[in-house]
């Protein structure tokens, strides 16, 4: 059993934060398949401080959607403090601070991975968050460094001294982006450097890779990000593999089509008919990855504009009786 603050897990798996992806429908679908803890999309502290309507919509949740982590990104003490005040109206269970995002629009404002270059500032912001919300578990998500990895253990110890309760670590530097393989050795060093739980992130595309991350780094839990795109089954499969050694089986097209429809319905509930369909398009592509002879459907989906058309396209996919030829391919981004 794994614990994060007051949250207990029967299996050490977490659905990672993904901006543009980790909305309520995505979280609910993953929870139905055994995901025990999920994150919101990254929330900009300045927008939240200014009560931006779009930002508040990103915080939409419900009773089924717990325990929930909210991830804040920012670099300004004033806006972070104000954002935390505004979060008083929101129900959630864990607050993560982002020191990992490599996007230009984030790092150019001194936030996300840029804070890895400013350990004192990162430390000050973490202390501010811990002090302002003593009632909630506070964590940080970091990459291994900006360009080199030599400071990561000091950064991790500094974060621990600031009073946070766990560290999420993506085993790549900001400069690496998503290239190369995740660095298990450096994640293992972070784990050894601190006494609080460490959660590893990077390349967990299936049950075997989750076990490899746990075994080779000694982390307390792992985060699943890209591996869950169009693949909520990853949670149940990984649990069964970690607990009983069961190997994941290929999925049947009927089962995948059924879950696609459930996910689409949730998108329509959250965003309305057109909004839901537009949101679901990319998921159609992810759900159908690894199935043979469906290239034409994946091209068609980008032109679908109504819910009826989208449900029909899912039926067309089901009727192809396509075979899943590869499980690994499902887990990789195009
Ligand atoms: C589309 C996308 C959006 C992401 N958005 C966030 C984010 O908002 N906050 C964050 O901390 N990490 C974000 N990440 C990074 C993931 O949480 C994760 O650390 C990274 O993808 C490595 O894990 P993976 O190999 O399992 O995908 C994002 C990743 C992807 C692919």
C-alpha cells in the first residue's frame, strides 16, 4: 500500500497531469478502469488569481472524481497566494506545484522548468504554498534539471526542507524534451537523496515498464501519462501484473468501441455536442492505435462535426472487426 498525505492507494499508480488532456471526462474514464488518483490539467496561477472563467472551467469535477490533485504553475508570489485563496472554493485532495513544464510560453515567464535554475525561488514558492494550505498535501513535479542533472538531488532535498510531502520526478531534463530514454539512474539518486515519497514519471507505456521503473529506481509509485491516451485499460492491466503477474491481453474491437462511446458521451456532457466532438477527435485516433486497416477512419475523424457522425464513425470502427496487431504501438504518440 502507498500513501500520499492522507490519500491511500492499493496500487502505486497515478494518472499524471497533462495539459489539454486531463479534463473531467478523461479522468472519469481512467478511474472506471482502476485509476485511483488523477490530476487536473495544469492550472495557471495568474489566471486563477484573476478568476478567469476558462481556468475555473478547467477545475470542473464531481464526487466520482476523487481523490483529485490540482497542479498549479506560476512564478509570482502574489498571484500564487491569490490563486490559493481562490482554490478555497474548490474540492480537491492534493496540490502539486509545477517545476517541470518545458513549454516556451511557461519558461519564458520564469515558471515551470525554469524554476530548476532558481533553487532559492523554487524553495520560497514551495514554502509559501505549504504555509498557505497546511490542510492539504503539497507536492512538486520536477524534471531532472534544465540542461544538466547534477543539481537534482540538492533541488529535491531543498523541496523536502520546504515542507512538501512528495516529489514527482520526470526522468529527463528540460533540454531533452521527450527525446531519449527516461533516466532510471538519476531517478534512483533522487529517491535516495530524500526521505519523503518519490513518484517516477517517464515512458510508463505498459505494465512491464511500470514494474521496471519501480524495480530499477526504488520509487514509491509511478505516474502514467502518454500510456493512458486512448488506453484506460493500462491501470487495470498494470495492477493485475504488479499484484498477480497477469500479462495484458490484446483488446477486442467491441470493448474499445464501447469505451470510446462512453468517453464521447462524457465529453458531450462537459462541452456540449460540438465542443465534445472536437475534444474527442484526438482520442479517436489514440483509441484506435494498434488496430489494423483503419487508416481511412482515422483520417475521416478530423472532419467529423456532429455527435451523430462521431457515434457512427465509432460503429464503423467496430464493424471493421479490426484486430489489434500491436499493443506497444497503442502507447506511443504519433
Ligand atoms: C500532452 C502532454 C501534456 C502534459 N502536460 C503536463 C502538465 O500540464 N503538467 C506536468 O507536470 N506534466 C505534463 N506533462 C508531462 C507528463 O505528466 C509526464 O511527466 C511525461 O509525459 C512523461 O511521462 P510519460 O512518458 O508517461 O508520458 C504532459 C505530457 C504530455 C504528453
